[in-house]
C-alpha cells in the first residue's frame, strides 16, 4: 500500500504507512529506503537522512540505498558528507555500480572539483564508449572548468607559461609551444584549437591543398574525415594503403563499415575512445599510411582551448611530450553564434526540442511574457534553438571566456584568413614554423571562390560567403538581437573581442 500510494502521488499517506511499518516489522532495508525517498519528495530532509542512514547500515552493499542517502544529504546542504558517503561506499565495493560512480562524478562537478569528476567520467566511458548521454554530460562539465573572469585569465596564463611549456614571440605575436621551442631539424606539428563554427573545415582543406601538409579536422579518424568532409585529401587513396594497425585507436564502425564494404575491404573495427584523443591524436596522424610523404602534420578543431586545458592539467605530458605550436581560431561572436544556431538545427533538432521544453517548463510565466513581447512562436524550432543556445548553453559567453582565458595564445581570425592573403600567409608560416613557403599558385587555389565556399555543408554556390556581422544583425529578429545584447552585457563579450579589431558599433 505504501508503494501504491507513493506511485500515485499520495505522499503523506505513503509516509504514514511506512512510518508504522518500519516500527512494527523486523528491520527491512527497502522499507527505510522507500521511506527516505518519500520524505525527500516531501522536503523533510533531516528525517529522510535518518531513514536513509538506517537502510545503508542494514545493507551497505546496496548502491541504491547509498544513492538515496547521498541525495538526501545533498538536499539538506551537506554535499561534502554526501561525497564522502559515496566515496566510502565505492571503496568498499569490489566493483562499484556505474550508477554510483556517475552520482559521485556529478556531486564532484557541482562542488567545483571538475578534474576529479572528469576522471570518473573517463572511467565510465572506458567501460561504455558509445554512451552518448555520458559524452554530452562530460562536454558540459568541461565548460565549468573556470567561472570567474579573473580566474579564467590566470588559468589561461598559467597554462601558457607552465614549466613544460614555453611562450615565445614571433614578429610581436605570442606563440605557445608545448615543452620547449623545437630544434631546427624536428618536423613541425601544429594544433589549432577552436570551439567550432569558425571555418575549421575550410581552414583544414586550405592547409591540405599544400602537398607537404597532412591535417585532420575534428575528432574522428582522419581517413573517416577525408571521406566525410571536403578536406582535399583522397580518402580512397589512404584507405587502399591502410592496414589494421592504422585503425588501432578506433573509428565509428557504423560510418567506416559501409565505406570499407564499398571498397571491398574487411577490417576489424574498434569503437573510438574520443575522451582519450589528447593522448593519441598525433600518434594516429603520424602513423597513417602516406604520412611520411608530408613534412608537416597538424590537427584542427580536435579540442577547444578550455577542453585541452583540462587534459593538460591532468597530464602535462599530453601529446606524448611532442613540441607543438598551438593557436586558437576565433570569429566574430555574432556570426559565429548564427552558425551555431544553424548547426543545432541541422544536427540536433530533437535535442533542442527537449532542452527548450525543459527551460520553458521551469519558468512558464517568463516564456509566456517573451512570447507576448516579441510575438514569437515558442513551438518554432529556430526560436527554440535560439533559446537553448543563449539561455541553456550560453554559447557566446563560453566563447568570450576562452578569448579572455587564452589571450596569450596566438588568435587566428577566420574573417582575415578568408579575405587577406598576407594574413593567411602569416598563419601558414606560424603553423609550419617557416619550414614551408606559400607561392602565388597555392594562394590562388586557397582563395578560389569555390574553395572559399567549402564547409560542413559542402561547397556553397559560387563560394557564397556568410553575411557580415552587421548584415546578420539586420537579419535577426528583435528577440534574437535582444538576447545577444543581454548575453554581451552579462559576459563582457564586446570588451573581450574589441582588442582583436571586431566591430560592434552597428548594434547601437
């Protein structure tokens, strides 16, 4: 009867029955656990903790009892006690349940112990590498590595001048080398960090147009990427020369399987461990078939700067101790955010609907006011994408945080890379450590209108370029403009970007 009443929302009656039951029958752990859960829902946290402790004392090996106790402690404001309880329970179990480990990771994350939380997420993903929910939650936690602006700045500076790193100047520009400045004879390697939506696929394809450069874009296996995106490398040629060892770090079998079948090849494929990418990204590139024919190897958009900082903090020997020149790719936050909204619409529409509904359910009056004020349709998918990108993910704020945090790292502006030959040549020189030269024929190919239109959606007609920031501002609705202004004020976005020459005067 107690469980029946609980399931039907009759919490007070369920609590009354359970209170009598645990006082009459011999100690029965599940009764105390259910009683604690009911008391939590009634917001009676102190007695809930007492009941949950009784359940755990009677059966300390039951992870669901430990979870109930941890939740009750957390809601009562005793988060540290909750963490210690779960840690102690995990230590006593020969094989802690994934659910309990996940609970501990979440508790550590909301307590600000992000790196410990990430370590636990990594262990869970090692055991379940295809769990998309875990991957998404882990990515969200990376965004919480730093919060305060001054803390973000000092963290980035510490990253840049760490004992295993070296900050050097190149024509007045700050460069960051991992380890020490490389010896003259070592082959150049580069790592272009970015949070996306700033022409990473185009830039990779432009670099790959040079016959001496081998670059991958993103987090997937390079050969998989060569087939999937227009990156100016012949995926079929690489695949024909590939052997099983070239796929040792895993792929997406659901993507590579059909590609192999189409080419009449059969290989055993492992699931890719994306969260280990920082430790094998260059091992994989350098071991590719045909890699030896290239003098310069690099990776673009495998990590954001914030994400890579998380790797580096946990293991300064990241990238295998290689000497790698590192740059951060940026773009005007307004056009970049429009690109982010379109990416949400193209690739994550159902995810957007779920998150938007969650936001609207949490504060229905606020969203009704927005609907009336701006005359927007909250059921419209684009409107929902705008809400989620600004109000759930705070995408522009996150990007400005990186601009502040990593001001010591050279910034490559997408707009200048795509419009200024001299600027592109400078970036090319930096990334290749001046070991390679650009000529007019190569630059003519890079700046051909067709190639300027390459991106994640493939080539655009006659290389049509995205609207300028001012033009995009004019195209946005009043709702979208006000959301961007609110975000700018809350995150200091204009102040963060103005040193890089970005214009916001049209917003007035």
